[in-house]
C-alpha cells in the first residue's frame, strides 16, 4: 500500500427493521384519477390510467371523455369508482375511516376542486418508480446518522455559549475552518449509505397524521381536537429493508486527506447513533405514558426482540417525516421554532411542544390507536 495514503473500506451489510409507521416524502400524491377505493377490502387500488381507458367499451370511453372535458374532478372520481370495480392494480391497506371519507366526497352534490384535493390529498412514501415498491433512500438514512454523530461530538467537545447558526456549529464540531472547505473536509463524504430495499413483502398502510400538544398549561393533554391532519402512505412493521453503509477510513498523517476528524472507529460511530436516538425514544416512552396514557408501540420490539443485540449489532434510529424536531437537531444546541398562531411572533425553544401520531381517524376520540412515527432498528448482519 501507499504509505502516504492507506485506505481501509469497512462495508457494513445492514438491515433496517421498521418498528412504527414510517413516511418518507417524495413530493408525489395518489392522483384521484388513478385510483379507487375498494370498500369491501378496505384497500386503495392504484391503476394505470391508460389501462383503465383501454378496459372501457366504446360507450364508456365516450362518456369518460365527456366527463374529462368538463374538468369536473368530482364527476371523474365518480365515474372511475363506478367503472373500476374490476380494475387490477396495486393494493394498499387503508383505514375504515378513509373509506367513509372517500364515500362522503363521492356523495357531494356540488363541485369544489380545491376542497376535494385538499380534503383527500394522499401523499406517497418514497418508492422505486420501476417496481412501484417503497424503499428507504440512503440520503434520508444518512441525514439521521449525521445528526446523531454531530450530537456525540457536541457532547464530547462541550462548546460553550455558541451563538452561531446550525451550519456554523457543524463546521466547528468537525474542525472545518471555513465554508470553502466543507466539501473536502467533511468526514461524512467518506460515509456512503446505499438505498435500502425490502427483504420480502412491504407492509404499508395509508393513515391520518394528527398533531397533539405535549402540554397545555402544565396539565396533561389527552385529546385535543385541533382539526389539523394530513393523509400519508406509511411503511408498517414488521417490514425489513437491507442495504450497506461504507465507512472509508483514510489514515494519513499529513493534509492529503483534507479531513481533520475522520471517522475511523466503526463501533463508536454506531454507538453514537444508538445513544442519541435511544435517549429520545426513552423520553418519548415516558411522555406517551405520562401525558397521553399510550403504551409506545415500539417498546415490546425494542425491549424483547432486540434486547440481546442492543449496542452490539442492533442500534435504534428514527427516520422520515414527523420524527420530531429533537431527532433532527443537535442535542444541547437546539433552536426549535414554536409557532404561536396568527399575528403572534414565533418563539424559539429547546424542545418541540407538539407531537405527531399515525391514526386511523382524522379526529380520534381517544388516544388508544395513536402511534408515533419513524422508529426503526438498524441491525449490522455482516461487517
């Protein structure tokens, strides 16, 4: 080997076990003209619009063209619902409330395109465009890993009275002197995270995302009918994904590597991920039990299935939307924007005041069915 530049590549084969619903946005929605709801199966059926048109007889095709020419989305949805009951496509589980929600829209007598789209916008999770099957983008996973590692550095270095911005804090923690050096001296340029693809079947479900306040006047908040919700496609447990994490260790005594603080210790690197997210999980477990009376859905998996492997080959992590502000900010230096409503200035705090849950209904009457988003377990199966 070249003594001036010895490169060691540690390739980790990793499985990601889904513990609670995960949604990773891809800026796409289920178009109302390319799916229908099967009320008997409680499933959304997504089909190819070209296949649908081809399946129509001449009279149906003429009727459909006439409906489409009027740009009346409600009439198009009604036509598809009436004529697609035997249409084949991708089946996705939905809640019973979503079935009722869809039926209520179909029963509307007046047409309001904006209202219909806003009320029934179903956001897709990231998927492979060739297979239509969800996957975990490496960029999403790497972002979560990076936050955890930076928090570990922050804990070790204990920078006091830091008043700068988030990117300036990252540079200081990583030993980078100026913005021009970020691309070459950031140690995470030597961490390669592949996309993670499913092992076996992907269990997915379309749910409501509902928001709850953690506290209100220091009194536990059990149900708060805020009326704010969104509809998300989620990956459900016990789905498993597999991919790789490459740690490229450049051991160079001079400046050739351009990285002041390279990541050279695989074990401490993985433990930094677990330490950061395990603390957040334990705090959330206590919050859900004390404030909402909810048993955390990931607890049994976390404590039983993986207890012999925790911190050895299994490391807890949180990814995707609604993971909470604490999971995407550096511990000890959090500046979380807290919205105060119309005509009031936002506040900055060190913790979020709300939490998002996956729910079977947009307005749950109790907390029994609420589940937090984003929890998973990384398992190193080969190093």
